[in-house]
C-alpha cells in the first residue's frame, strides 16, 4: 500500500495543472468509518494501491484537466479553511501523483516518461529486495484459477462451527501446556540435541509446510470476503523455501474488521496446527512422528510470536496494527514522524504536517519507528547467531558472518543514507538553528559516551545463608522415632551422642535377616553331610553359599543402620539449632514436628532420612554462604566487599568481604540455599540438593560479627564488583538472556 503525502517538493518544476487529469481506468473505493473515511485508489495495470485522506481526495477529484492549480487551491481553502494549502504544497502533491502515474497529461512524450518511471520503479523494487537477504521473493503467478477451484471446496471452513472447534483445539492445547509445564520442560531436548543435521531437515520441512498453509489461509480468506489475490509465488524465508501470496487487494474492502481477519487468518491456521501437534507430540512415543510434531510446534509458536504476530515487523501483526490505528503505510509514516521529531529537536525545523492522522500521533509513531528498527536489528542478529552456532561444529561459521555483514549493511545503511540526504536538504534550505544543533548534538553525544564508555559502580545480587563459621551439619541418615535429643547450646566432644532414634521396623528386619541367615547356614551344613551319600547334592551347594553371602551383606547393612539410630557428634563444638525446613504439607496433612527438634514436645516424632538435626560449631563466629549465578562468576573475586541482609536479624545491615569462591561447580547445595533459589534440582541428598545446572558458592567473612548467629537463616547479598559501563551491561544482559557469546 502506498500513501501519498504532500511534504517537501520532490522536484523543482511540475507539469501545468490545466493539462493534468486523473486516469480513467483507476478503481476508487471509499473505506473506513465516517470519522476516519479514506479513499483507496487501485491502479489495475501496475497492481498498486494508494490511500488518500478526505482533503487529498478533494484535490484528486478536481484534477480533470479543466481546473487550474489556483482554482483548486481556492476551492480547497473554502472547503477546509483550517488547512494551509500553499501553491508549493499543491505542486508537490501533484508531482507525487504524476510520479506514480495516477494523473497523466496529453503533452508530447508522456508515454516515454511513464516508461522511464516504470523502469525506475522496477529498479527500486529490485534494490529493496536486495536489502532483505533473509526473505528473498521470486516472481509469482496469478493464482485465480487455483483459488476458483479451492474456494467453494473450503467454504465450510468459514462456518461458525468449524471456527469454534478450532478455538477449542487452541485453548485445550494451551491448557495442556500450562498444566504440564514442568513435564514439558523435562521432555524438551536441549539446543544441541534439537538442532542436529537430521532434525534441521525436519525443521525446514515444518517451516515450509506451515507457511504454505499460512499463505493459503490468507488467500482463501481474502476471496471469502470478496477481494482478489493476483499474485502467489515462492520465496526463501531464512533460506527455507515456502509460499507467499499478495492480498493487497483487501484494502479495497470497506470494513476494517474484514481486513484484520484476512491479516490474522494465517496466524490462526498456524495456531490450530500447533494445537493439533501439541496433542500429537504429547501422546506419541519418541520417534519420527513425535519429532515432526515438536518441530511444527516450535515453528508455529516462534513464527507467530517473533515474526507474524509482532507489529514491529512488516508481517501480519503490522497490517493488523495499521488497520487498528487507521494509519496506512504505518512504517513509512513512522519514519516520517521520527524525522520530524529529530528535525525539530536538533535543527529547530518544523516540517509541514505529514500523514500522522493527528498531530498528537507523532510521538507514538516516532517511538514505533525506533522500536521497529531496534527489533529488526535484534531479529537479524538472533537469526544470524543461530546459523553461526549451527554451523560452528563444521567450521563453516564464516558464511553467517559474511551474510550478517551484508544483510545488516543493506538493511540499515540505505535508510541511513536517505535520512542523511533528507537532513542535508533541510540544512541547505537555510532554516537550521545551528547553535541549537551544536548544543543539543553535543549533549546527546556526551550522554551516549557516558552510556558506552564511562564505567559506573556495579553490584551483583545473590541469595545468602547465615552459617556458624566452620560448623558441621548433622543429618538423620536412618528414619526413626526421636527418643532423646541433646539440649541446644551444649558443648560436646567428637563421638558424643547427640540423639537417639528408635525404629521397630528396622529391628524386625534385623531379626528377620538373622533368622534367614541361620536357616540357610543349617541348610548348608545339611547338604554337606548328605553329599557323601548323594553326589547330586554337590551341585546345590554353590547356590546356597551365594544366598548366605547376600544375607550376610543384608544383615551387616541393617546392623549398620541400627547403629546409625544413635547419632554422634562429628567434631568438638557447641550444639546449634537449625531452622525448621520442612516442606509445607498438603491440605489435610500435618507437620511431623514443629518448632525446634530440641524442644521436648517433639520427642516421639518420626524423622525421615535427610532431616538436618543440628549444627556443631562456634555459635559466636558466623559466616555467610552466597550462591553466585554462573553468569556473574567471572565478576566475583575474593576481597570484594559485600552487604548482607537477613530477615531473622530484622534486616540489620551486615558488611563483609569475600574470602573464597568455589573454583568448580558445587555438587550439593545447602538445604536452605536450595529452598531459597528457584533452580532446577536433579535430586535430593542427605546433605542438600543436587542442582541440574552449574552453580557456585562464595564464602563471606563478616567485618563485625552479628550479635547472634541463627544458622540457616536466609537473606540477600549485594557484592560490589568492578565498575562497568551501561553499554557493556546491556551487552551482558543480552548475552545472558539469549545465551550468546560475545
């Protein structure tokens, strides 16, 4: 869609108005509501579409070869007295119309000039295609015969019943993914397992299949509402062959709702396809069908969220937003608005009112232009990074590097050059406030320099747990009932009894193992006595000996467990209570114990294995353990200052220094740290939790010891690390969020 805007003149002279007239073969359609009426003009030869506002169409109607430019301007001023239509703006507008072959003249050589403009338009179209190497479109064909055959056979798909059924599939699949989110994450393969060469072929097939259905949905919906589809062809979307169709004729529809439905049809079909594949993937066993379903889910969801549904790119979401805000050719208008804002801010030049709909729209249109440019750069970078990582194992990463340089240069250098020419033209007009330009440019440059180059203080946040310095944790290794427990604060020596547990079941198991062992030993003695008279008995003896050995090992293990019911001190020190870290019980269940295990009321409670019984250490000397994110570990070094807050200490500020950072990933997290942070855990052990991803621990010594040490108390810490500029921090954030390596 091309919209004409009476802005700055494109040429110094224009054809005489008396000799200009509107082409007779143009198709004109009024669209929109009464408050936002527009006229769409269709060029049936070039298959181009133009939008006109009410004021523009007023001028267009009077270009019939009988009105002079001054007559048109005077009539316009009487009809729209609030608009200041100067002779220069009117000439510029007619120059635009003539340039796009909407008006013609009977002057000699007009046909040759139209041919030159046609060739220039084709050249511009070719250059525009070369700026987008990730979406290469080839010349298409007229699909009218294909759609004439498909439309009556697919009419049932537009019934309310079928649409409702599709919505049920989408909602049901979304609910399944939401309810089974944890299981879903476990079943998903990692990057290297998913993007293998074999699966990459399946992925490309999924992209091609989804895009064919996507474009057919646009074409059939366009025909359903009465518009035409004159072009369909093949394109390489991120080097994947797929289909495209041109439904620009939907602009001829009067109702905005119909145009929005045409734009959304492709995404709707992809959502239905993804919903069906969710059920196919969930209920199928690993194999080819399962892999194909997963690939289709990824393609449809990623394509909708990042590309088709995102209004910052010129795909379906862009056209939906354009209709919703009633701003045709939204991207061009946004760039014009951004230029107007920049020209006013830096140069003090107020441009004539462009096609912003309302003056109040300029702000959000300029913001949209900036967001669109940033997002486009992000998408290009992400796609090229993906191909870089995919080809890196094969030493072919030079290809995405070359392609990335060409693509980014083509996509951004040409618009930058046009903008420079635009502002250069303003400067040559002599209306620039140079002092304002120099002052504000210097301020902006200084701010950018501050952001990019000046290091600023930086801290790293980390969860913390308070511990007694050098304390040893004591755990229950064998489940049982608590019969006795040493008092908190008691000084003990290594080997002293801390607690006694009782397990009647374990004692029965010991008696059972002893009985079975005695029985097998008597059986062995009996076999040995009989083997002299019965030689065949000799063959049974090895099996009995093996069973006796197994029973001896079983008995020995159970006797060891029986001894473990008596829990002893691992070192000299003071008994320190630990917080109650029981998991919150389900509705209708009760906690096994409450308060502290040292309380007399908890005698007789049942303790599972892995329960932390107490700590043995010095209660007057404390330290903190910090869990450092693996992305922050290069920044954290011994000697850095730390500020800590612990809820159990009424958030009293504590200070300290890091004295040790784990050089290797921690195998087991302390229980309180494992509960405080939300990281995937492989399993629980007697000493804590085994994380699935790499984590690091840092030990902090306090500068001033807190008045009391509540071991196991959780809190938060902020580590003062080396200064870093805001620009580098942004790069770190992008790398961390998308797991890129710079």
